[in-house]
């Protein structure tokens, strides 16, 4: 008889239940041991099943992160939302926990992560430099927020800014006008093709981002909206941290990490993490969406997180803070 548990990628897989009548002693074949493990998607339902023996000779679950995230999400009422947490502490053995990880959603400003990667690729391949001047057009310029303490001037139509300035403003201030300028500099088709080449086809950029009307985007097809998935967003963050086949080099990755670390919007997940944790992040907010995604670096542990909540900021912001607290407890227990 088999039992469904989470594998290393957070997917369900069948393993053998312990059967001492069939296999006297442990009830498992050589190299495996009997342990109480939770069922995939039901973290409170345990069964005795055969899991691989670790280096110390004790049975080890295929994935201990998945049930921990599932239990936290259930406790917070987030079981229907889109959340992915990847433990990157051991680079060659990442462990993924996901809830609705491949369900697409409108990402709001989290799409700026994709644009940032596209900008760095253009720089790395020599089509742009960080000093290249780009002049915002009237169509690219839209309303954007100004976080408290941010004294940098707003983007103005006809006033050139460097690619480096625009990239930093796009992430740290979540500047919508800077994003639109960079979208046109990178190219939407080229950026979508690059995401697909990286194995992240669910990260889809189709249109400008807007802070207010008029919504003037002549290159938009009028049909497709920007879209992301929690799993692929977390995987993109993992690439920003550690790189991978076809991805950017160390200089670009370190620059992106530094920019994400200078994030000025710190509500949500950050508020629930340990005081000594670093959170390199990007948020996304609309009247009906509250999202948070980033890299958590705490002591010797490293995680990529993406949480997309299909709810108002008033409801979602405190829940993200509680999710941050739950993740802190998960980290302490690992």
C-alpha cells in the first residue's frame, strides 16, 4: 500500500507504507526506514511510511518544508492563496514548498522583478549600459508613489535619466514611470522569450504599469495582462541569488541583490521576520491585490519566497506579516 507525500519540488509522490509482515524488522526495503510522515496537502494526516535514510542512518522525509508551509497557511486562512517558499540553504539540494504554485495571477508591481532581470541582461550583453540615457515619453509617464524619506526627484516627461537610476527607482520606490521606460528599452517580446528560455513561461509581461489614468499603451494588444505564478517567481529569485544555466553573471546578480536590499516598502513579510534577517524584496499592491516576494537571508539559511494574496491591502498586509512570523518559526525549526 502506498501513501502520497511531498517530494523535493513540493509535488505529491507515492511512497510505500511500512509493512513489517512483508519486510520483517523495519517494514521497509534496504536504505529506507519507517517514519510518521504527513500526507501531501493534509499536514495533520500522518502515516507510517518508508523514507530514505539520511547520513546519520535515520529516516528522512522527502520534503519537510511542504507540510510546515501548508500548516502555517491553513492556520492563517491562506490555503486558497498562491505561496511558494524554497529553501536554498544547500544550493545543490533546494527544497520547495508550494501552495497553488502554478496558478497565475495579476502581479501588480512584482512584475518589476522580471523587468529588472531583463535590464541586467541588456547590460550584460552590451545593448545598454547603466549610464545610457533614456528620455521618458508622455505615454510612459504615469503617477507613482513617493515613500517617506525618498528625496529623489520624480520621473518627468522629456527629462533624461540613466538606465541605472531608472532600475533603482523601479525597484526601491516601485516607480511606475521608470518601469515603463525600461519596458520599452528591453522589449516585451524579447523579455517573454527570455523567461521561457529560463523555464519560467508563467512570468508574462505584456503591458505598462499605471498609477493613474490615462492608460495609454500603444504596444499593448488589449487582451493579455501581466501575469506571474508564485512558484516561478520564487525560482526567478533563486536565480538572482545563485545563478543557473542561461542566467546572468555574478556582477549582475550582486547588483540586483543590492537594489532589492534597498527596498523602501517594508510592510508585510519583512515585519514578521527576525530582526537580524535580510529581506531583499519587491511588493505589489492594487485595490484588490497584496503581494510580497523576496530573498530571506538569516544566519546560515537562505530562502526564496513569493506570496500572492488575492485580497485587499487592508486584509492582506497583516496576513503577510503573520506569514512572515510563521516563516520565522519554520526557519528556527530547520
